[in-house]
């Protein structure tokens, strides 16, 4: 397949670049292709693509709240433009969404059939994509992810090994429940969906309810088991409701069901603790090479 990957320099984009390397892949970072630049897109779409994967986004929650119109250019308008271009070509368009499309009021696993009720600007931007892309592009694959982490990522969970390795105490927001996703698994399951010709909306996480504080405690225990000798001796939990008004726009409970993808590819994605273990092994290998 001839595949165009946009946002290849981001956290998920880097793992996608490796995962799809066996295909005829053109992987472009933001500096090489800005998805808001119609002139650059005109040049790219002068050729035909079997699949277009958009991994570019503004994931900074506060930036979206402070600059809704500006961030919408990247998070909503540009993906809809890509969807139109893919519809014209008959390409499969792959777009990522978020658990932030939900309000978090119900303590139950959320499925692809549940109606989005976003609280935040970021959540509304993603909910718009889930609604509008299928109306624009018949061949679409929307992958809804949550709490993404991986090597060299900027997210709190991505930075966890470095924080635990170097700080004697770690402060974390507490009280939010959700699911996490190791970016390597996100890329792997995206490839499975693309290569099998799937269309539509899919939840994609490493199964199992967790929280930021539980993730931190588990990472600390696993690092000790791996002989990484973390400096951290205590994890201080601060209820997320005490962290300011912006936190009220984050869903309190946003655990995603993976039953749909597991029914197609049994048993489905691996549990989150297992995925975390592999991430820490990857981090250990890279950390060792950096100290040589």
C-alpha cells in the first residue's frame, strides 16, 4: 500500500513510522508538511494515496482552552480538509480521536456506540471529527485513544520513568479514572485495522481501569523489579479537583471498552500493566545507550 503519514515527528507518529515501514510509506514531520498549509497539501495530493494517516494534532489541553480558534485549525479544520481530499481520491483516511469526547459522569466502560458529550474545547474538536469525517469521507477509520505514552513523549505518563529515576518525590493528580495506551501498541493495532480493510470508529487502549496515581505506583514497582533503582521514595497524590478550574473540564471517568476490536482480533490489545512493562524495558535500553 502507498501510505502518507502526517505528523510523523510526534509521539504516535514516530511509532507509526516504524510500524508501517514495510509499506510504500511517506512519513512527514510538521516541518516537512504542515497540515494547515493548503499549498503543501495540494502538492502532496497531486499524487494518489491508498491510505492517509493523520497523527498531527495540538494535544496541549490548556492551549486548546486558551486559543480555541487557533487550535481548531489543526485539530478540526485541517483533518476535515484531509478527509475531503481522501474522499476525492477514494483513499482511506485514518484520524485519531480521544476519550475527552466524554463528560465522565458514568462509571462504566464507554463504547463506540455511546454519544459523545465533551466538556472541553479539545473534546469538542475531537467530537466534531468523529461526527463529520464519516459524512465527508466514506472510507474512514477513526481511532479513539486515551492517555497515550511512549519514548520521548511529552505527556506525564511518557515522562514517568525519568521523573521516578531522578526525583525523590513525585506529585501526581489523583481521582481520575481512565485507560492508557502505549504508543507502540497504538501503532501496531492501527496497522492491523488498516491492513484488514476496516472502516469506522474503534476504541483503542490497553485494557484495564487505572489512574495517574496507580500508573505511577505500578511504574515505580516495575522499575525496581527491572533493577533501575529509581530515586523516588514517595508518590504524593493531589485530588485533581483541587488543581484549578481547568481540571473540571477533564472527564472524571473515561474508561474505554475494547470489545469491538477484540472481537475482530481476539484477544485484542494486551492489558496496560503488561504494556507498561515493555515501555519500561524500552526506556531502560535507550537510557543505557545514552549513558555510554
